[in-house]
C-alpha cells in the first residue's frame, strides 16, 4: 500500500473570492470556472434580492416591471437581481440553492449578497436563516452599499432605518443559523480629506454587529451601463488610481476599528475591479495587478480578502465578456490571464500543511474552504508524463491538486485525467510531488442530524484511487 499523509487546508494570507452572476451576467457553472482558472476559490459570490411584499414578486423586476422609460439599472420598483426563492413560504429547490449546492460540492463557500426589503417581519428573517443552516459557513452580505442611494431599500427607508434593519436581520439570522457570518458593506472613507466614513452616525451600530467589514471599490466604473456609452466628458463613469483606492480601503479599515473600540475584524473588498468600459482591456488588467502587488509588498495583514467582480459580464467587468450572440459563450479578456497569475501566487493561495502518516480507511472532515482535512499521496515522476490519470471505484465527491492545478471529481465520475496539470507547467526532469485530495460534501449540504453538522461534513475513504502514470506513448 502507498504511504499517505494527513493534510490540513487553511487560509491564505489574502483570500480570493469570485463573483458569479448578477444583474449584469448569468451564473457560470463551477466546472467551467475551475477548468479555466485551475483552482477553487475561498468563496463564490452570488447576488439575489428578497422583496416578498411587492407586486410581481417573485418575478425578476426587469421582466415583470419592464418599462421602456427605464434609463438606469436600478430604476425598477425593486432591485433587478435574480430573486431569492426561499424565505417565508418559499422553496429551497430553486435558486439560489441549486447554485449553492454546486459551489460547496466544488470545495468553496458561498457568499450570498441579499438585498432585503427592510419592512419584512422577523418571521421572514427566521425563514431565511433556516434556509441557510445546511450550507456550512455562509457569508451573508445584507443590503450592501448601504450608504448609496440606488437600491430599493434605500429609497424605502432612511439611512438610520437601513442601519437598524441590518442589526435586526443580523441578530435574528445568526441566532437561528450560527453558521452564517454577516457582512456590513458601506461606503467607508470616500473623501480623502475627511476622517469620518459616509453616514457614519447612522451605521456605527452595524460595525460591532457584523462579523466581517467590507467596502466595494472599483478603481474605474461605468455605472451608466447599459443605457449609455462611456466617452470623454460623460457623467456616468469615473476613474481613480490604484494608490487612492488602496489608501481609502486601508483608512476605512482603520476607521472601522476605531468605531469598534479599537478591535479589528476581518476586512474584505466584496466587489473589486477596474471597469474596462473606462480603462480599456489592457489598463484594466494592469490596475488589478498593481493593486494586488501593493497588498503583497506591504504585507497587508489588515486585509483578509477580495471578491473579483465578476467571472462573466455582459459589459466589461468580467474575466470574460458574454458573447452577444450566445450567452453560454465567454470571450476571455486580458485580465483573465492576469487574475489567474494572481490567484496562483503563494500570497493568495490557501495554506496546505502536511502532517503524520495515516492509513486507509480514513474519514476526512470538511469544515469550510479554510479548514478541511485531506490526504497527500506521494508520487515520483521520471520526467514529464504522457499519461497521468486517477480512477476511483467509489462514488466519492472530491477535489484534488497536483502540480499546482486543481481538479473536481463528481460522485458519478470514475476516471479523472490529470494531464492538463502538466500542459502549462511541464516537468523538466525527475520530480517528486504529491496528489492532494479533499472531500467536500457531495450534495453541497451538511448533515444536520450529526452533532457538529452545522459546521462540518465527513467522508470516509475506503480505498485509494488507481493512479496511472506513463512516460511514453502507448505505441510508437
């Protein structure tokens, strides 16, 4: 029997999350994203709204309230996100839960951005909490960009009422679903000449209440999309600098700490990019690179992670642009290669620690994308392989890494070809490396009947895969 060793999957110095679907683009399945980028993310961010008291609900606002006079993305009666089908009287057999299961099965957590009508009752919030209980660690961003004026919740309530609602919603949801981590997302420090954050008095109460602090920062943004074209002299777009964006984000964290009695909490940027509508594709990639270089060069331990917005976009805010002829096709932008290089840098990769030798059968624990137990199988390569594949005889649900590239094995899959791990990084001579295996929940949900099922799922490996490595063609 091969020697195998215990592994622990832990947090990166700076986590990377990815937006997947919004008012500007459709959800893209995780198999496609993993094949394109070569590694799972800490979390996948999906965006929904919950306005169950409104006429037309649960239809999408731009469909049930279609109006040729609309000239701005947020001019519908409620926010034009996909609609959250759960909640009071709802179902978990529809969106976003179908996507949440796929995200978690692929070894990633879920960040759910949810705009909510502040007038919903406590019963609605309890129902949302119950919806989220089976999904392990969930990051819940409630009524984001709350110091703005474009979302429906801001048009219906004062800023004080929006702040009050965040506190109420956060408390109720965490009481009923302690696995949920709530995120407060406000404007932060937006004026470099001011010490205070925007609407600070109204939202000060949310800062100790939230588990995570956030700002959304676009180094360039065309907010008039898709109703106009960004051109010089226009008033529906803006562009800042990498340095100013970085400094304002850091000052926002420091102000958050001050308002929390000096105690820090995790600080993230829940939406981050430079809009190619303003910068063009080449400077977009350059700005993203420069920001991440600043994080590394400063050793920014105050910053926990960012969410790149987003994978595929109908405008120019994506790693891919959606093909206008076919929404299932994405056209990769220069920022795709830049982003891929960034997320494969050690600063942004999850930490994997090898432990003692273990034996099969073995039960693996999956807590979340920053706390999981796996195995390492040592392998020797004489040279760059011609064939490298693994075959399983069970219905396990696994994620695997070799030579820096990650793969997914669904329960129905038997043989996984690992050769693509050597296409971009071919071996130049003999080499020892390990095949790393982790086991996220196959259904995407935890078993809440077990003692710690709110936070962990378990998979028993009864056998190792058959590993086929060859260094020559079958026939010459």
